[in-house]
C-alpha cells in the first residue's frame, strides 16, 4: 500500500535502534521482508524466478573469491552503514568478516537485483549507499538486461555510473572477480 504524506505534517523518522527494539519486542519479526530506508520501513518485493536465478549465479561467482580473499559475502541481510535512519538489506554484499553477533559493515561491493525495484535501487538506495561510502554498487536490471555499475562515492552520489550490457563482463574493484552480465540473466 503506497502512502503519500503532506510535507507540512511533521514526521518522526524511525532509527536503526528503534527497529532493533521493535524486533526484540516482537513487533517486527526477522522473517518480515522490510528494510529501513530514510527512517521509513519499506516493504521488499518477494523474489521472482529470474531474481532467484541471478542471485544464485552471482553467489556462485562471488562467494569463492570473497572467501579466498578473507572476505565474506552476505545475502539479503541487514547492512550496517554510518546512518542512524537507514539499514538496507542488499541482495548481496562483499564485506570484511563481521564481528560475532553484529551486522556486516564497510562493504567493498553491494549488489541489488532489480526486477520490480528498479526505481528505488537506482534512486534512493544508490544515494544511501553513496552516503555510506560504499565504493562500488551494482544494480542488475533484469528487465533491461543490463548491469548499472556505480563507483566513486562523493557527497551522496556516485561520480562514475556506467551501464554494462548483456554481452559485457564487469570486473569488481575490491576483489579479484569478473562477472559476465549474461551469466546472471
């Protein structure tokens, strides 16, 4: 259900700690498909078959490389960013090994797979990841059959945004990994 709020009405954004307390109190469950973006709980679409295929293929490519380099790949798990009002749950992120009991942080690469979420993935989420200092952010656009590669975050945006088409291969900056776009589609 989409809601529109009058800009003149004062609102109180939720924080990461508010949401954690809501989970602890049982108001929200860990199984709910929501993420905190800009102080608002946003419902995440359930993955379709093309999304699931892309994620499986991406994991098969990235997981062994991440482990070999002493890194970890997290899948659809909350990501701790230096924001009190956003805690996205990317489809995949490559991160340093997180502390026991904590959420992963300081990602080298974040990947979102867009099937019905293209607008938010290329819009507000790109800004949230840039604000969080994520050096490389990929959006696999299943419908357009392309990979949008964001690099070099500065002042809440990426200075380098390039679209790789289905017949191209993209190399990740932070790890020794090359991904064929067509292999993910």
